[in-house]
């Protein structure tokens, strides 16, 4: 056999190997053919195509350039060169090669398709679509062009059309792994999660080493609240592609969901080692540091994030919250003012829950919630409940919460759950938070007709469950607090949906019908700051459990490091609620009341250091600021008896902590603000018959606290009245409260069954 004949046979063998996907053998055969017949365009072009498939773009480019020296108008070489340039250089450079190829052969479908890819990368989307459509006009069954066209349509925010394009590609080429992958992507965007998962699985059955499909498969599993399976999918992707930064990032998120923050942190660090300016990984790393209580590192992490991407969503508010958690106030005034200004401008500057402790404006808090909901939890396109009327003999109420365990919300509301009138109400718990199997969890399990753990269900599946259970009223006890899942009610899970207790403010969501409040936390003139209609409970919006236990033994002051004789001001609010204006008042009180001390909760050691330094700057000996570690609730209640006066915070009042203090007989002095979160203590004090402890300015707040500290007879009289009122006033009368909230539920259902829109109303 002569050299040309041998070269031709090698070429045919290589072509067969290439079509079978045996690229390494095909490469060797093409190279042998080229050695026998140097400069043959068909061999060089096919060898270049194999190098491209093997991702050896430098070798492919060299071949293309050699061939174009010999044949400057070889359209295939120009196409292959463009494909190399798209990977090695830039889309602009590649576009020049594709246009040269089309100058040689205007009806060149492959060049038009690749040109569409370059234009897509350049975000010249309409031109990209036109290029793909021209390719398909020439070659209607061109699966690759249909796939590429789908990618362009997805970028154009036309997911329905994108899906149709992928489906057409797959009708032509059923085992097209890339089209199956892209089909999965559009189904994920459309929240058709089960179909997306199936599409990724089909792609992986064809191409098991498809790291990107494994990554996005993990993303679907996260959306489906299956973090363990998501983690396994990310691990498989990383076994194929160890430096896959996006997979390392989402692996970290899955580990956080599994309550493994230390491993999550390590995963984020690996992602950042690969991609140091990866803003999303920096942001998520912050969540791991927060869970680990490493607050100083969290501050530095946010600063790094903002240096990488100054406008990263919610990062400025996250930094401010981290600083507030440590009582690090050097930038407080400027940061708080800037955050509020950004919120008013509609920017994603802070999350609603963080912003409660920053803003004294109900209007700004509404804007913050509306911006956040539109971004994170928009109403589902297809509601689960579509107007059906259930007409049950008993009203079916579902309480949705992640906090049905030893948690502040549970301590408030457990008695209400137990007291509900079972002749008129069927009560269900929908629990999507941790299950520590503690005493409170056991108590709550017994308090409901049905207690359903839905942690492993998606938001949509939980909404469908509520529809299946024919729930009349869904009460979201979480709002925007930790472990929240507003996506459940975003699917319109029930005829009536209520924002209550966990989040003290408007959710700004069109699918929440009501918020439960009272005349103190939401005065009528504030109704415009709520997207929900306001239901006014007659005395106080907050439930309380009259069965709360206080430890039998009260420790001595000496045991807790308190002075035997000095006046003890205290505040057991979370440390992030303390701010410079509040601390200024406290410092002045310490200066004016000789021998007094300030007793605070110690969320972290950094707080103790920083607040003692702040005290010293204000002329107060650091030893006069004393910190209490967290202890069991019964012990915490008992130790509060050693304090003389509880000092409230603003703009975020004491809520559960105020009820705790009043329950043990400790008076609370509050300053009533302009938001729900800043008016709660006033509501509680009115409900326990001590309205004289409510002030309306910082000056009055300071003056009243000083008056009580120096007038022991007046303070003793207040304590005596509190002890008496605890048993006779509404605040701690669980059954009285139960009657009021049930009356609210009855009215809500009546409105709903008559087909009337939600409206403000007061329970008599």
C-alpha cells in the first residue's frame, strides 16, 4: 500500500474512532495519517477538532494556524480557530474568525452556530439569537444550534421558549447530554424541580463524568431540602474536578444545612483558594463563621467581601450586624445612616430581620421587607390554593415554625397551643427546624392534633401538604428569622395566611393576609406601613405561658459576681440590640447612682471586652459592667430576681426578655419607638397594668430609670403592684388570650368563606 493510500485508510479509521468517541485513539490515527500526508486540510481540520474535544486548545490552534498559512480561506480551519480563540483568547477575537469563515461560506451553519456562542458570551443576545436562527434556517435538524438557541433564550429571560428549543434538540438527538443538562437548568429556573432532577440524571447516565450536571443536580437537591443527597452530588463533581470552586461553595452550603459549620468553613476556604475573588463564597463563609460564633472573623470576612464586590446584596447590612453583635461601634453611626438611605433607595442593603435593630422608621422597614421579598420570595406563579372553600366543622389552623423546641418563641406560645379549644379548632404543627428531642419538643408534640416534621420537604411540597390537609389558616411564626421558609406561604398554601409573633414587623409580601397586633404595637396611624391587614387583639398581641417554671433556688449575688448592696441595672436582650445612644444613657445612670452596676447577657467574649472599653471611655470602671453567661431558662428566670431594674433597648425592644423579667417580678423601663419592634415592651407593660414605666423619649427614659434607682420606696411599690398584677392582669392569662386569638381566627375564616378580601378588624 502506498503512503497516500495508507494515509487515507488511517484517516477513515480515525474518523470512525472519532464518531465512536474514542478520542485518544482517533488523535493517534490522525497524527499518523498527517505524518504520511503532511498538509492535508481534511486531516488537519479533523485532528484540530479532536484536540478541541480533548480541551487541548493550544495544540488545536497551532494546527489551525499552520493550515491557514497554507489555505487562508479554509472555512473549517477558520471555524476551529474561532473555537480555540473562544477558550484561549476572547469572544471578540473568536467572532472575527467566525465572520471570516462566513465571508468564505455565507451559508455555513456550523460557523453561524459558533458565532451565536461568541455573541452570547458578549451579551449581544439578540444578535446571538439571530445567528442561531440563521443556522437553523440552513440546517433545520441541527441539534447543537437548537441547544445553543435555548441558552440564548434563557439569558433573554424567556425560559418557556428555551425549554421548547432544548426539547426540539432532544427530539433530534435523544442522547445529547449537553441539551439534557441545559434542559435541567431551565427546569430548575422554572422551579419544576422533579423534572430538572430527572433531566440531570439522564445526562449523567449518558455522560457519567459530567461535573457540571452533578453540580446542578446538587443544586436541585438543595432546593428540594435534601442536603445530604446534594452533598453526595457535589462530592462526585469534585472527584472529577477537584478545583471546581462553585461546587466547593455549594458543598459548603449543604454542610451548613446539615449543621456541620466547621466542615462548611473548610469547603468555602477551598473554594476561595481556587478563586480568591469569589464573592458568593465569601458571603456564605460569613454564614459559617456566624454559626461558629466567630464574630471578629465575620467582620473581617464582610470587609473582604465588600472590597471584592462593594455592592454585593445585603453585605453592608451583614457587616453592620456583625459589628453590632460584637458591640464594635467605631462605624456605627455612619453605617446605620448609609444602610437606611440605601434601603429607602430600594437597594438590597440589609435583610429585614437585621434591619429591625438599625431603623426607627416603620416606612423604611416596610421598604426593606418589600425589596427582600421581591428578591428572595416572590409569589409563586401557580398558587397551590385556588379559591376552594373547605367549610369544615372545626377551623383547621396550621402553625408553621422552625422553633418548636427549647426556643424563645416556644416558651411564649406553648401554653396557647395546649389551651386551644379542640371542640372548635383542629391544630397542626408544621415543623421545619431542628429536632433536639428536648423537653419542650416533647411537650409541643403532645399539644397538637398533628405534629408534622417537614424538614426534608421542599417549600412547594409543604404547601401541597397544607392543601391536602385542607388547612383554613396558615400562621407563619417565623417571618424572616433564622431557618425561615416564607417560600411555603409564597405558594399560597391556605385560604388565609397570617404573619405572627416570630417576626415583629411587616413581611411586605402580597400573599400574607393578616398580621396579629394590638393598639400599642401598631397604632391605627401606622397601618399604611403594613402590607398585611391588621388584626387588633384587645389587650396584647403577645401570648404568654402561665405554666413557665422558675428554678426553685435563687443564687446569691456573690455567686454571680454582683455587689451585695449596690443597685443592679440589667438588660438581658441580645447584644446586637445595644447601641451607642442606649449605652450612653446607661453610662450616665451608672455615673449618677453610686455603687450601681450594669448586668448584661454575654453573647460572646468580644462583647464583654468591647463594652467594658466603651464604659471606660465614658468614665465608668470596667468592673461595674458585669456579664451573665447563658444558662437554662429556669435558672435564667431565677437569677433575674437579683436585679433591681430592667433597662430596655431601642429601636429593638425587649420582647421575650421583657416578659421574662415581668414574670419574675422585675420592673422594665422602656422607651417607646416608632416601629413594631420598638413598641413591644409598651404593649406588655400596659397588659400588666404598669403604663407608668413607658416613656416616649430617651430623656424621659433616663429620668425615670434614675428616679426609680434613687427612690427605693417608689421602686418597691412598683414591684409590689407587679407581683399582684401578674396574677390578675391579662398579660399572663393564657386562657384569656386563647379566647381572643380564636375569635380572630373565626372572623378571618368568616371573611374568607364569604369571599371577602382581608380587612383590618379589632377583636372585641
